[in-house]
C-alpha cells in the first residue's frame, strides 16, 4: 500500500481528502464500476444535467462521514472515537452503494418483475430452465422475492478485499485480514498516522464497515451464522452506525449528500445541510422504532441507545431535511419523464433477460483473473441470465449502464424473430420515445386508504380494461386494448417514515444545561428527548405526511388518447362506487404538487417542456402528428 496522500475536487464538497488506504479501496474493480452507473438512473431524460455517477456520490458520502465522525470526536473526546474508527466509517460511505445495478432503482424493479413473472407463470420458467439444464447440466438459480442492494453491497465488499488478496477471518476477528492471494500484505493495509505509524486493519474493522453499510447485524452468508448484535464495535460506540445508514430516523450522510448533489444536477441549486453535521452530538435517547430494533423488538419496554442527537434549535432544519426528501421525489426521482423512461428500461431488460445470458466459464480458468472470495468456491455456473448476474461478483462487475449497448451489439443484424420486441424497444430508446403518462389520481386520506390497500396494480389495470368503449383512430379503424398496453403505478410520496413525521423519531437536547453535560462520562450523558407534532413550528407540519397516487402510462403510442378516454370512464364510475361504498375520493390532478402544506412547486423546465399545452383538456400536445390530447397530465 502506497503511503502517498492525495486530494480530489468535488462539485458539492469542493475538496475531498484521500488517504492511502482509501486510495487502495478506490482503485479496486467494484468501486471503479460505480463510474459507469448514473446516480439518478433515468432522471437525465427529464433533467439533462442529471448525469453524475454513483462514484461521485460515494466519494461525497465518504467525505461527509469523515466530517461527521471527526466533528463528534473533537466535541466529545470522552467517547473514544479513534482515527481508525473515522477511517472505517469513511470506507463504509465509499462502499455503501456497491450493490446498485444499472439505471438505479429500475434494476430492482426489473428483478421484481422477473420474480413475479416466474411466480405467476411457472410454465415459462420451467421451459427456460429445462433448456438451461439441457445445455449446462444445472438449474437456473431462483430469484428471491425481494432484492436488497445493501446485501449485494456486502458481497461486493468481500469481492473488493479478494481483489487485493484479502478476506475477513471470522476465526480471528482481532487479527489481520486473511491473505488469500497475491496483492497487498495484510500487515501493511490500514491507517497511517501523522507520525507515519501504521495500524493494520483487523477482520473486526471490516465487519464493522459492512455493518455500517447494512445498518443491522450481519446475516449469512456475510457471517458464519446470523449475528444477534453488532460485532464490529462495542455498544458504547453504537452511534457510529448512525452515520452512513441511520436505522433510527433516516437522517444520515448518504441522504445529506444525494439531496444536495441531486438538487444541484436537476435544479442547479444544491440543498445543503452541513449545519446538521456541525451540530450533531451523541447522547442517550429512547429507541424510536422498538418493533424494528434488533435489541428492543423482544422486550416489553424500548431501550435507551447511544445515538446521534441534536440541539433543540435544529428542529426546523431537520424538518427542512425531510421536506427536501419529498420535494426531490416529486420533482426528480418520480418525475413523469423519469418514471416513463424507467418503466421502458424495465421492459427492455425483461426482453433481454429472456434472450441473453452472461458468460462466466472463462473466469474460472483465467490465470489473470482476480482471486475469488471463498464463499464462491462452489459457484460453477458457466452462464447466468442477466437477472441472476448480481449473484456472482465477477458477473456483476460487468453489469452497468453500458449493458444496453451490449444488447444492441448482439441484436443488430440478428434475424432471429424472437428479437423483434427487443429491437423495437431499443429503437424507441434511441428515439427518446418512451411511454406516456395519460392520467393520475390521488387517493385522498379519508376512505382512499381502504381502496389503495385493497387493490393491486394489476387489479386496477383489469378494472380499466372493463371500461373499454368503441373507439376509432385517425385512420377510422376500430381500436381495442390489451392488458399490456397499460401500466399502472401505485406511488407513495412521504417524508421518509410513511405516515409518520420522521422528526418525531429524532432525539433533541431541549435546554442549555443538557448541552453543557455532553462532555460527561458515558453514563452521565443527558437524555435527549422526543418532540411531537404539537411542539413543532406550524409551518413545518403538513396536513399529511403521506401522499398516495395512482398513475397510468400507455405503452402504445397510437392508443394514448384511447387510454385517456378509458381512464376517465374508469374514474367516473370508480368515483361513484367508492363514494357509495366507503366515502372515499380519488382526486384527479394535472400538476404534481411537490410543495408542503398543499403548496405546489414552481413549474420546472425539463426536456419534456417543448410541448405546448392544449387548453381543451389541460393535457400536452405531442409532436409528429400524434394524438392531440392526453388526460390528467402532470
């Protein structure tokens, strides 16, 4: 490991310091892969400047993690935060997103769609599996019901270590990392002090790094047996786990960075919350989520934890932090154009998954291949479908945003008729011709929740199909709809804790005397308290912390207006039935109100705004002689 230090520039944090150990981690294939992943997936279709990478974000999280840990270390030296602790937390920030697939959360939606298809149509899976078994002598591995990118991040941390010839040794956690191949000497990989003294990482340090990423005790296969508590650091340093992935209230440096970075990319103005980092302190607070807490969920009364807390004066700033979350979701992450491109990308990945698999066999016999973590020694699949590539780190390294270009290379010139749906999707992508939003409604809180909770997206789509009427296109031909023409998306917008106010899950030091006691011994630290909605400034408490909307997209460009008519037929009939049965209301809205307390956000110029409004319908008029009106547009 080199002992040279360096700095790098960053558009949000200006300068980021990179010590030797982090440079070593930064140079590994799993971290370098993040260069080819856009942080915001498909959002650049709405905001052309939203092209920053997950590597940029990860460096930002690393920088903020170090600043937060260092700030607490200087303010409360009795907590015993070491320089090695700070380094480990920084590495956790750098590695927390290693498990993300291409196109951000579209990849997770793709895996969920494949799982549902294989569950609901087992005959298709059996047919494919039989062909796979016939050719390779083994079954396609099954997909889990839920994909968690955090767990894949832990797998890639192991791969990161394997790439430099190291591995966590669970039989000797306080000894150096296990040497498994050529690479860095475990005894010379660690923290270098100002006096040039090196403290080598132990296996426990890297367990700690993985726990900081996951936010909970490790499970198999990341530990020999499922752990019931944190192993990396003692309970006296519980607060260190709040820095990268805060399990208590969700206010952590991951979100602080991407709220700021994403706002800068989309809106041109970073929403910074560095004041929260400067004012963060550590004290006792009662567990805000005892049902989900691994320590409190089996107890009658919740425990007090050592956690990151804030002075009372930070309540308003904390409220602004969570308000930024919902604003970013409305304006950027679930913008109609972002979601349209995301849904289209999911369909493209599904089609490619049916046809293509990724070669693995050459990796086993390549003398120049990186060492493999011992947990994959029996993994002998010669090929895997794209939907399973995340199961093996050597394949996952090749799954990034460039994978669509790979599909194009393989599809061009191939006369296989099975490729036609994929070729059509690829052409639409090249033409920026994504699915169209034709309507949306909001399930009002009174009565609307019962409908929302009762029906699935597929059931809502089936309800629309029942509302078909005779409809002719511009050429006079009668149109009919099929289920695949319509996509129904149930969307939840909240402040981070569903219907609850996340500020009430934070803990605050309520008076000056509490702040003066922050340098006491651990047992004598003050108790930070909960605030409820009645204690908060009125302008920070919206009428509801949860909005539920249902959006309707058209896959068929020629049927956009037809589906719009069907949507309005469904809505009028559904409104009548809901009011009669439950008193519920579905509110049609044309502009997504991203503001708080019912105030709409200002209209934002996006790539989709070259379209002129059509006053008769309040919709949008597309170019190229397409249907003139859409209904219920944002």
